[in-house]
C-alpha cells in the first residue's frame, strides 16, 4: 500500500487561506467563509463523498472514505497538530494547525489518479475555490502517466489514414472532431458493461442521472473491451506526435514535456444512460472566474461510443457540444452540434468546451460510452481560450 499525505493548513495573508501541500508544492485554496475554516474543510470533505459515486464513507469511521472500484484505496481526513516542542511559551501544548488529507492506494498510478480526482472534486464546492498553483516541482503523482507507454502508431494510422490532416485541422479549428474508428463493442460486451454499470452517480439528480464506473485494463478486458481501452490510451501519444496544441507560457510537469505535453490517467470512465437520464450542460475543465485559468489538468476529452444502430430521433441521448463556449452555461442562442453516440464513433474535443448529454428517450436500451481525459500537466493552468 502506497501512502501520500496532503496537508490542509491555515495561512494568514490578507485573509485566511487554506493550502493543499503536495510535498513542497502549495496549491492554495481560499475559504469564502474564513470564520468557519474547520467546518468548511470537514463539510467539503463530506459533500465530496456524498455527491460522487467514486467515494464511499466508511461506516463508523468519520473522516474516512473508501474507493470501492479501486480495491483497498482510501482517503482520510484528520487534524494536524503542532508539536509543543516547536511552539513558543512555557505552557505550550498540542494544537490543531490544519488537517491532513491522506491518500492510500495499491500503486503510484492509483494514488496519482485519486489526487487528480480530489483536486477536481474540491473545486466544485462554493465554500472553497482553487487558485492557480503558486509554485511547482515535479509532481508525477498528479500529472498522469507517460503517453509513450501506451502508444500504438500503426493502429492510429490505420484509423485516421489519409484523413489525418483533415481530422487534426478540424480539431484545431473547431475544438472538436468525430472519427469512425471501426472499433465496435460487440453485443456481448455491451451487455457485460451495462451489467457492470448499476450504481447511480451521487450528484444531484437535476444535474446528472447516469451510472458510471472507472476501468483499468483488466476490468475493461472482463467486458472484452481491452481493444477500446488500448485505443483510447494510444490517442495522446499520437496527438503528441502529430498535433500542435496552442502554446503555453507555463512549464510542463513530468512526465509531460514541452515536446510531448499530453499524458494519460490510469483508468477510463464508463457511463450508461437509461430512459429519461441526462447530464446538464457542463465543462470538463471550466475556467476559474477569478484567475481566468483552467481548473484542472484536463486538456482533451476522448469519448468512444458503444451503441448499435442508435437513432437520435427515436433514442435521444445526443452529446450536445457548444463549439464557441468554454463556460458552464452557454447563452440560449449559442450554436451547438449534436453528436450521435453510434457504436465505434470517436469524439475528441477540447475539455473546456461546454457540452451536455441530452435526455435518453429509448425505453429499452441504455446509452453506453467510454471516456478518457487526456492531461496536460503544467505549473499553472492555461488561460481561457478565445474563439
């Protein structure tokens, strides 16, 4: 078991600030309710667990949650005490200086995956806002895995073929592109995946109502979806080789480099939407209003669909994307494009773009999709795009 500890501490500047400390790297979190620092931390932790199907509060163990889909992984929140020997004064005693957030997992990639998940989830709560990273060292724990480890140029060349330049030009111009990959999930794979996807997300029902789980290669193979897993994992290396992302003034974090900035998470997400289920308009990496920067490391979203003979007019469930909008709430007259989630279709889009999953209307079928979020880890999140 690998343990990774994060310190949440109070720091007095012009106002009270919370800080997540990754080794000697500080990610500031500013409390909007500085008079209730302790309550704010504890409540945000509870809300994070309650609102996400990825975590599960451990019975009888306040401040601890398990991660059922990642074996023995767990996250703990507890007080951090100042040693009286380091305190001034004759009658110095132990006192709480902050809170320790401890992440435990079976492997470094699992721990890194959970650290990324924590950063994303904590940014969702009104009581805490994540500011840009103030200073950075190499943080391989949260920067993803080297995309070169899962590269497969022959497979991608076969799929993109002679249309590669057109595909990449459209991605650069419009922020999204679709490709018929030819990699289709069999009926048996669809059934196994649907059976695996039974637990609802814990987000509020008016926001999303699908079922999700996260798959490593072994769990993908249990549904005969290892080809799909390998394909999604190979895309980042291919884009590193053939696609030129917008320039960034920020220093990349290993394993990302200036020449090969994209990295991969350890797992992909599987999601199923049944009748009347949906996901409201949102961004996978929205822009922080205070700093005009990305909230996390997600750079591209790759989605591979697994639905035979899907018909938007009868089945609903379009992926509605807003090419000109990188905010959570596009205007009523914003232009959008509906993507049909047909088996084998690959969608790649800039993770900042607002998008939704429209309500599924099929009474007999579930809408299945596999998603990977490619990361671009940097010492500071990138500024908002302008189209």
